[in-house]
C-alpha cells in the first residue's frame, strides 16, 4: 500500500498511508455550510474512514481500491434530516381532531392516546412503528417526547439505540391540569425522572433528556426539581413554549410572578443552563428573544402542527434567524401529520410566505435557510451530524429522483423538487456512521 503515499497530496492532511479502510461515495453532494451557504459538489467523492467524513474530492488517487468505491451515479447525496420536536406516543393520532384548538385537542385526543403507553406491549409495537417510519423518511437525528410512563420511555430509548440513531429522549413530566388518568404526583415524577436520566444518561448516540410537557401541566415545585436535575446531571431540556394565545394566557394566570413562559423556565434552570430545545416559539416578544439568544437554546419550528392546531400565529422564522437564534424543524406528530422533514422544509418556506403577507418587514425564508434548519442547525447538539465537514459522521441519504422526467436541472433545483414533490420512495439509501440502514 505504500505506493499510495505519493498520491495523498490531493487529500490534504490525511496522513494514513493505506486506503484500505476508506470508502468513497460518488454522487452529487449537497450540504449546508451556514444558513446562507449551500455547498454543492457535483460528481464528487465523499471520502469516509470508519464512518467519519475525511473530505470531498473530485478525484481519487491512482490505485484507490475499486471495491471501496460506492458509485451513486447521478443521484444526490445529502445529510440525514434532524427532527427536533416529535411525539413518538402520538404516532397513532396523526390527522385526528384537526378541527380542534390546542387545549381541547390535548384533552380530547392526546391525553387518552398517550395514556395507553402504560401498556408495555403497546409501547413496543407503536414505538417500533414510529422508529421504522423515522428511518424511512430519512430522519437520522431526532429529539422526541415519550409519555409519562417510565417503562415505555425505556422502550423508546432502546429502540432508538438499536437503530443507531442520534437522539434525545426522555420521560415526560406533568403533575397538574390534565385528566386524572394521565397525571403524576410531583414526587414520583421527579424520582422516576432521576432514575431515568441516571440510568440512561448516554448510551451510543442516544441521550436522556428532561421533558416537562409545558408550563401549564407542571407545578413550580416540579419545574424547580427538574431544573435541579438538569444542572446536576448536565441533561438537555425539551419542552413547548410560546405556542398559542390560549396557552400563553393560561400560563400567565398560573405563574403570575413571571413575565412570560421563557422566564418561568429560565428561573427554574430549564432554559439555557443546559442544551434547551423549545418547540414552537411562535409568540416571541423581545424579552423572550433575549433569553433564547443563547448558544445553548434552540427554537423548533413545527409548521404543519401550527397550521393544524391553529395556534393563532406563525413563527417569525426569518426574524429569529437574523437575531441569531438557533432554529430547527420539527414534524410534531400528531399535531403534524407527516414525519417527513423534507416536507417540513417546504412547509417552512410556504408558511414564511404567508407570514410575510401580514408582516412584510420580514422576507420569506429561502431553501438554503430551511435546509440548514433541517440538517446542520437542527443537529447542532448531537455530535457532528447534519453536514459533511471533515470529522463529521457520515449520516447521509441518497436521493434518486429519476422518476421525475426533466433534463438539465441543477442539483439544487433537484433538491428543491425532492422537498416539495418527492417522498420516501426517492430515498434509496440511508447511512448512519457509514453503515447502511435497512428499512
Ligand atoms: N403543548 C403541550 N403538549 C402539546 C402537544 O402534545 N402537542 C402540541 N402541539 N402542543 C403541545
Ligand atoms: Fe409538540
């Protein structure tokens, strides 16, 4: 293998002499550098060693082992998607009660659906279907709610781990303002959360999260206890915030000493003290924006959920991007109906255009920004995922769009068309840390 040495110059700083443990994936490569820059490298090789990207090259050195070249021809190769807010326990509830408003929908459909996860067999079956569907849709990085049940939450954690996904998940907490059949007492909620996060802190690429449902369903005692645990164990936090006019009003009544929901979380060590992922963030006054302008905080746009449950507004995505807030996309099933983050990209752009009609000060979001949210930005709290920089995990999707007739399109036009008009049938391969994921 020594003869490779002289050819290695084109690989920059790769120092190894042997190429035997390298793989080279050939295709039209697209990934986000930042919100304004999509890198497009046509007919190029992504060089991968042990599941880690080493670089992207136009040519391979002479004598590179042919059997280590995976030729995807004219297909696109993009990073796996990041779904940063989704309820695994609402998988069966998609498309139900879509004529209701949030609080009514939660009481009528959601709490009874989630209560069924007390049954471990039910949890195994439904969470199995959920994880399969994530993979089918190309979501390789995920931040998901379970239910209030300890055992079901363990089952979800293990299934994510078995599949090799990069994930945060945790046992849900709620000790007030929900029906008797779906409610915890404060002390046992805290105790089982501590057991969960100490047992499951991190296994493989799955990490335990602390998951207060939202301020309304959590007493201040519970929030304070959870904040203490988050700090003690360095655990990420995941919740809903500033979602609907009705929930903001209810939260103000329940927490009169705080100006807004963000302050409730912040003063209980649940906003920005550890990585914090807040779904929705639709109604963001300046105080809330300020608290979220923290590298530890991320707001998750869930456009389909917003439209279905009619929260009364649309996230000001362009404004928050300009203000430097970390943003991601979430499918938020069951208020969203599809687990496709490609669809989430299209919806993000569409919703921002609707918002722009009413608030022309902020332009609509473009493909580069939405794709960034769905991949690199969404994946920022996982370990090097969502892009193909040197040192990143090769978590990738191969997109075959040959079912669409049409010639002379650029790779970016094809990516856009896949997001709007394609579906999971166009995803012909999924790689996680360089390994093929079988669906
Ligand atoms: N707020 C509190 N719980 C939920 C939920 O399950 N879905 C949505 N969309 N919002 C919530
Ligand atoms: Fe949600």
